[in-house]
């Protein structure tokens, strides 16, 4: 675990990177070092994230032996250079950044680059010693735009399938990828794995580092990161199944230490801006950004600040599907500070479309066929007062064209969000799209077929396919494509669009 002193040192190291970003040059600059690598130190690839109109966050990690907890690196600092160019061949270099990578953060690199031009594509690469990384590409956000393409995905389980959906995503060429939780899985589940996690369920910083590295070695994931900026909302499996705030599923008294380790490793392996570096008590990842006046994207965090799930079992919390549970009391999914921030961002949004990207299904879902109402306690159904506050914030601020994006359920779901979650046929106030899992196994389709008639606000629910969702946002409508993979257990699957839906400007509710 990183103690308070080394955490402060790490923050200083990360801060020093920004001090070097102002260095300008029109010729290649190589790190002045005698380091010679026997193995590729850039084995985990490169990535970009959180674009702005004038900047980007760039990431890599020096790890010639990535599946060792230290990455195969000695503990000393290692010089590196990052070059940013107008062209893929680096004939026109617009920025060269020299700094050092430190063992405190697993020799990961986080560069917050500013001073770039809006709506422009750039190429970047890292150099250290005698090694050069693959070339990555990103684009800054435009000041004004008439259309924008976003892909969002969730739940990529290394053991359950290959990450081949990213090959289709590369062809779709989104401007931005939103990953909405379960980037890694800390545990093992299922009986027919096609590839195995290294080691037991993750609990320590070393174990989380190895798990992240194993996922980052996937070639399809690396290719997608190198091509397009990402932004993130996490869920539970980045830390522990069904955790809530600082409480674990099994009420582990040492869980807070485990959460610190998991957050640290998450930061080390994602293209996050340095402002998201975790403190002992918090890692704030909820944020928003604007794509001109066309679109505002909100990225929420429904794990770190939530109260425990209602109606728990003895000596255990976490998810349950129950008929008799009717949650009450001061339950929150987002925490009051995040709720207040979100309400303020709704109030000042200039956007035609407002995309609320979070981890799960906001719409109610009756989990019990026939009479009675069954609910799943780990989702918004388990936190009705929190959902009511969110829906009221949408309505009170007259938020224009709200669209909810989610993941978690390992199913493609398309729904009209009822204004009154207790009356499924009440007038919708938002459109909702949940992306199926990228590779994690889903429930049998028969489970949802039996419940279809009890959920009239749900237009589509398919748990038998894996993939992601693609949104084409235009001035007068949004087109949603549910992209699917024939079989994630095959290395060379086929790809298709399962279904397409539109949302018209001013008309909540998807139309097929």
C-alpha cells in the first residue's frame, strides 16, 4: 500500500510532468539516458483520455515484464520523452515533453497536455532509452460541431471471452469511447473459461497491478486505446463485487485498505487526468465535458459514495433480487455532494443533447413475472429515493433531450424512462440505452423473456449477445446501434448490428 509520504511524493512526481509540458520543439527530442531494455518497456501500449478543446491526457506505463508486480523495472526514476505530431510519420512535431517515470506509481506516465488546437487530430509516441512505443492517435474536442459519434461499453471479462468487439469498434471509428464499469474483474466466476486470470482474487496493490496488466496485454484493447480517447465510469469489479462506499460484500474489516490499493492500481493503468490521483479517502472521477453546444456528457460514480444495499442478508450486504423488499430511509447511490454537482451541471447545460453516462439501468425493471414487483437491490431499483431526486433534477432543470447510457446487466436494453418509476406506463422523460457486456457472460435470454410483458416501457432486452452501443448524435436526432459479436469465445467472430433506434429532438423515448 502507498503510505502518506510516498503518496505525497507521487503527487509531486505527477505534478512535475505538467511543468514539462510547455517545452516546444520542431525536431525529435530523445531522452538522455543510457538505459537499454532487453524487453519492450511499452508492452502495455499507449492510451489517451478526457479530451478538451485544447488538451488531452496521455498514458503509458514502463513495464518490460508486465505480469510482475514491479513491471520488471528497478525502483529508480526513468527518463522518457513524449512526442506529439501533426502526422503519423512525425515529420511535423508540435510538442516534445521530457520527464521521468517513478516507481511510486508503477512507472506509469500521466501527461496533461494543453495548448493544442480545437477539433484537430494528433499523433503521439513515447521514447525511453533505446525503446519507442507504438504510435497513438487522439483528437481534441471541437468548439462547434453538427455531429459526433460515441461508443460505450462495459463488463469486459478476460476469462469469459476475447475482446474482439473492439475490432468492430475500430471500424466504427467513434470520436470518443466511454467505458462504463467493470474494466477488469477481480474475481473468478463461471465454469467454462477460455483463458485464465493470473493468481487468486485480487486484494493487494501488487495483485491489482498484475490483473490490470493482464487485461492491458489484450491486443484488441490495446489497438482501441491507441486509436481513440477514452473516458470512464467505474463499477464494482474494479475493486470488489457489490461493494458500497467503504463496505465490502462480505463486511471485510480490512476492506478500506483493499479499496485504496484498487484505486491506486486503477489510476496507474488508465489515461486519467492527474487531478484524479487518489487521496487516502477519495478518488473523484465524476466529471462532465461539452462537445460544442451539441452535447454535454456527464460521467457519474455510483460506487464510491453509495450507502449499502437495502434488505441485506445476515453478515453480508450486496445484491439480491427480492419481491418483499421495499427500500426506505436515507439511501443514496451518488452521495449528496455528487447529486448537488449534477443538479448544478444540469442547470447550466447549454447542450441540445445531454448524455448521462453511468454504470447500470436507471429505468425500473420488474424482476418477478406475473403478480407482484421484484427488484434488484444493487441497482437504481434498490435506491428509489435517490432515483426520484435524479429524475426531479432532470425535470426541474428542464434538461433538454436527456439520454441515459449504462452497462452492468450484461444485456442490450432499450427503454423509455418513466417519469414515475412506480407507474411503468407514465409519460417518459428520458431515453435509455444499456450496452451489453463486451465479453462477460449474461443471464439466459429466457429469464427476461418471461418478464417481458411486465415491463412495457422496455422496447428491447437481449442478454444472449455481447458487444457495445454506438451513438451518432446529430442536430435533430440520435441514432443508436446495438453492435454485437457472433461469439466472443472465437478468435475470429463475425459482427453485426442487432437493432437500431432513433431519438428525435424534443421527443423522449427511443423509436425503432
